[in-house]
C-alpha cells in the first residue's frame, strides 16, 4: 500500500512499541477527541481469528495482504462511528479494524450498514497506520492509503487526506510518546454514546434560545449548554434504568443547590416530576413559569431535609452540600439514588483539607466523595461528562451495599464516619460536638435521635459576600502595590537603568517570594479573599503582569529589552486619538523614571489635567454562582 506520510518520534522515546498500541486504542475508542464532528464510537470486543470471521469483506482484500496471515498474532474489531449531528438517514457508518501485532500495523476498512442490517464494504477510504523502526534505531509512524486518488471526503466520517496527515498522525505520535494514564474513567462510560448524542442534539435544538434571553451576569453560552449536557446525561441514565427495571414511570428528583434552575426546568419539561432548592432566588426563575418548582430556602442536613418521595437527589456544583448528598439520599429512603458533580472542595463541616500529595487535588477530592458514598451505603460509579468544564467527573449511587433489613447497622456506620470527619483537626464542627457528637436520626429503622448529625455545618449565606479583593481598604491595596513594585524594581542591577534611553522594568519574583515581603496581618486579610494575594496583583494589572506563578512589572511599551511581547500586550490595540482617560497612571506617579509612554500614547492619565470622569454606568458585579 502506498506510503503517504511519515512522522518521526522524538529521540530516545522509551514508550514504544507498547505506546503505539495505546495511542491506536485512543483513536479507535475515542475518535471524537480528534474529529470534533463525531460524538464517539461503539466498539465491539476484539476477536482473534482468521479470515472466516470477516466473510462480508471483499475477497480481493483477502488476497491483497490486508488480512494478516493466520500464523501471526492478530485481531479485529468493528467500530460504529457516531456523529454529533444525525443527518445520515438510515445508513450506519462502521469500520473494520485489523491489528497485525507482529508488524505493528493497524488497518481501517470502512463499511456501511443499511436499514436491513446488511453490511457493505466500501472500496475507497481504506488506510493503514504502521510503526516502523529504521536502521539507527529511530522510530517512525507511517500513513498508507490504498487508493489515494479515490479518497472520498464527507467532512464527518471521512475527513480529507490532508487532515489525516496534519492532525491525526502527529496526535498519535504524541499519545504514543506519553507515559501518563488518566486518573479518571472514559467520557460517558456508563451510557450508550449514540443515545446520548441523539438526545443532546434534540435538547440543544429545543433549549438553545435560552442563551438569547439569559438575564444573569454569568456566561450564558457556558451555563446553558452545560446544563443541557447534564440534563442529557441524566435523561439517558434514567431511560436506561427504566429499561432495566421494565418501568414506565419517569423518575422523580430533587436538585439540592439548584442555582439558576435551568437543569430543573429541562428535566421537568421532559416529563420528570421534581423541584429545585437553593438559598438564593435567581432572576431567571421567573422566566420558567409555574410548571418549574423552585424553592428559595437554606438547606441544612437534618431530619427536615430528607426526601423519601424522591427517586433521585441531584448535586450539580452543590459546594458545601456535596459530601452530604450521598448521606441525605441514603437516609431519605432505601430506594433513593443520587447524582453528584463535585466542583469546589468541601468536607462535611468546612473546606476540605488535603491529605495526599501524590494525587491531584481534584482526584483526591473525587476519591473522598466516593469514600463518603461507600460509607453511606452505596455501590458507587464514576463517570466523566461531556461538558465545557475542567471539573466534569460525576459520581452516581444507584444501589446499596447492604440489605434493607440491615438499615440500623448501616446508619451506625454513617454516624461513625461523619463523627470521624467532625473530629479531624481543623474541622469547623470540632468545637461544636461537645465530645458526644449527637446521635443520628434513623428513618430506616424508626429511630428518633437528637438530630445532631449536622452540628457544625454552615450553610451558605443568603446574601453572597464579594471576596475578590475589591472590597479591601484602598490604603491596604495601595500599600501592597507600592511595596511589591519597589521590590521588583530593585531587582534590576543594570548599570544603564537610570539613563534616559533605558527604563527600569524590574525583575521578577514568585508569588510565594512576594508573600514573604508582606506583614503577617496583611497576609491574614488577603487569605479571607478568593485568590488572596495573586488576585490582588492581577486586579492591579496596570502595574503587574502575573504569568506562570511569577510577578513582573508590566511594560506598556510591549517590549522588555530583547523579550517578546506578552500575549496580553500583543493583543492590546493602540490608544485611539482623543480617548477619555478615567484612571491615573501609576507609573507617572510612582515609578522613579515615570511612565515609559508619552502622555498621548498612555491609556492612563498623566496628572489631574489629563483625567476625565467616566460617563459609563457601573457594571454589575459578577459572581461565581450559576
């Protein structure tokens, strides 16, 4: 088969040839990570065998050498490609994948399955990927095309040949050279991907108009399509559950910490009875109408917040409620299940404290919630959602790890586990337990304890406190800025720094080194703010540039000696003639050499006579609440 392209591996690559097959497996099972027009693939289990297992293939292929000899180890599988947009009628696009282990060769043979279930093999678009080691021990990845002049592109299942060379092959080389493995399961590992794809497209078409009328200050693109994706996941998960149990009744739910309520609105509109509860009402709630049940109420884990009539409890970025949701579900009823998508790191009685350094903080927290779920009595499943977020791992508790008759023992285990977390050093509830910690009410056994199972829990305030350093005293902020700037300027020992042709742009310090410059009481004040010192420095972007954990003086000329422009400076447009200047220039007032720009070039005012008050209305303060 003719060779189309060859890509060389980095020198000294130690992952081959095993890394080659790992990379091939990613492309086979997750083609959507490269081909964005696919939603995924369904792959049959690999089968070892001879040509007899591939009887539907063209006999010429058997004679051409594409089918490996039976005396060599090889296998084949069939994958069904699932497009994001279903526009291909009744034709199902498949590929037979042949793996010749000895020759480090994998062949892709496209097929189409019609409505009658008949599979027809295509004559074109056959390609091979092969790992080759040459004389000097160098490794190469080669792409071979059976009939390059007959290649047909449909821009969905069959990209252009140039795409295979430019995008796919380099990506395979990179994957094969990597040794790391993912900490988390594959995306949508608990669902049939084709059903998810079809449902997502239907919901997207139905609810995408919400973007145009979004009344919140949060990003509508992110929150609307993320909630559509989460709703899709739950609807498919619940449909599969009904099929397994042969039930026609749609599951009921309660969304704890429902935020903007869009997820509740979609699930309700799709026929699932339920409601959402959150400590604060959002503007968008009034747009949903009376059919979407949303309650403004602070949620405190206890006897008053159990939901025996709900089939599912949902925690979508539920913050301080996240570890409590498996507990509340377990105590609501034996049949109650839960879905939780953790985001911010909370323990039962305050912020989660890290205990391991060998894992990422996110992985450690996911493992903690899984541990909570296990202690609460659930068999716990983990999955990755397909949402525009870096935190997309969800946990699902569908079945119990104890029998209904053992509810009393299970509740005792839950009580001991919560008590163990309450007693940890630094726990917010430690001082509130009085040594006893209270007993847990047990609805499964009819017990009526003292109700102290959530003593020490602090629900979110009804009015959100702004903690982005914007409310700090002005003299405190100005003092920190001046102190840090002088320290950075003092790092430049260039003997020409005070000449007229050279402007001192200072050196750089890590954020930790900057923190060591400040007084302890100042640091304590900053720790109460989200992001702390780094947020304060970034807020003062006129003076500082914070990149890669290091702090620099910003040079508004866009160059720093022989250094290139930063990404932010490179994108900055020149000041328009006659532009109104609403803020004073820090460098004009405080830098020993003044501002490096002329008055007409600087976006900030050089003195009171250059300053003009802003005529624009103040922007709404953005919050992190969805």
